C-alpha cells in the first residue's frame, strides 16, 4: 500500500485551502495547524489513495458506483489511516 508522506499530506491540505480569508493568511494558518496536529499523532496519520481493489474496511462507494464491481476506478477522497498499516480513521470515497 502506497501512501502520502507527511510532507505530501501537508502540502495537499494547505494547497487545497481556498477561501476569501486566505489573503489574510487565516486559511493557510488553519491548514498548517491541521497538518501539524496530524503529524504529531503517534503513529502519524497517513493518506491512502493507491489501493485498486475495493475493501469495506477502507472504502465507501460513491452513489453512482457499480455495487457489483470490486475494481476501484478513481478516488474522490482518500482514506485516513492511523499509521501505514493501522486502523482506518476515515474511509475513502471511491467510484467502482
């Protein structure tokens, strides 16, 4: 299972924060604090977005998905795991 490094995860979160307040730095600060809180977890949280076989413990299907298919076509939102092989904190949203 390939997952994002903490640095990649922080860049993804802070890079995606877009709000009218970002010109004042508030959104960027919020994103940085969110990343910091994820990184200081022991074990650190990781994002999983590379798995290509549907697993009920890691994924939830988007409403337009084929409920019979086990093949993941794309991710709409990554899974959040507690450590590389740890339990799933939040399931990924996928299209099968």
